[in-house]
């Protein structure tokens, strides 16, 4: 009887608080990075696979896409360590925070943060291969166009972030690459 009660309690605890062992998105976030995020971003929580609707998960599985639409893994700075880009869910507001965390000698450095007013289920982040990426749209106004890059040639991987259905901002998603010790952004078609 006690064994059955203990098993039921363990099952209830695992259903109430998913762990890295049973959620691929949580498993992609190393514990040390999770601790940094909890400390530096207390209004946000780590994404879980169940934050995506079932039909979206079926679409990801059928296409063989990146397994977690909220966490990307790549070596963005060429140091041989795997870095992360994550979409964090706000605890009480319908917004997300995109962060990029580089693994520098075993220490996690969050050196990119962007807040977007969209729901987590509507967002995606995924790794991008190194290569040449061309700008596909200009800024919202002429002044903004002066700051936009026309292209990025990257020797290292990057990541793509934006909305799932429809563009984050007028027909494009943002590609991010770490170059010259800073994050560079360019708008690209999905």
C-alpha cells in the first residue's frame, strides 16, 4: 500500500513540474545556464515542449524540423563550446524574451536580449548554418535603413528567430550571428 502511495505521489510530482528528463526543451538547457536565467530573469520561465500546441508539434515531427522550437544549440563564436538561444516565457504578460547565451570557458554569458510582444506558441528559434545571408527587407523608415546591414558572411553558426505563422515584423524573421565580439542581426525570409 505504501509503495502504491509513493508511486502515485511521484507520478503527481512529475506531472506537476516537468523535468529535463521528460521535456526535450528543458533538457537542452544546461543546469548552470538555467540557474543564471532564473537569477537574472526572474519574471521569465524556461520554455517547455508543451508550450507548443499539439498540431504544431505534429508538424515539427512530420517535417523532421529542429525538435524544440524554443531552444537552439550551436557554436556561435567558434570556440568549440555549444551556445544557446532561447525564447523565455513571461510569467504574467503575453510576451517573450529572446536571449542568446554563450558558453565561455564553462561560464554562461547572456549577451543578447530582445523582448517581443507575442505569445511563446507563436514564436520560434532555430539554429542557422554558417554562410552568406542577404537582407530581404529594409527598416520601417529611412533613418532605420541606414543602420540595417545588407548582408552577413559568417564563418560560424547563428540562429533564426521570429513568428511561426506570419512574420514577426512585415515579412521577415531575424537572423543573428556573433561577429567581432557583438551580435549582428539581419532580416531574412523564412
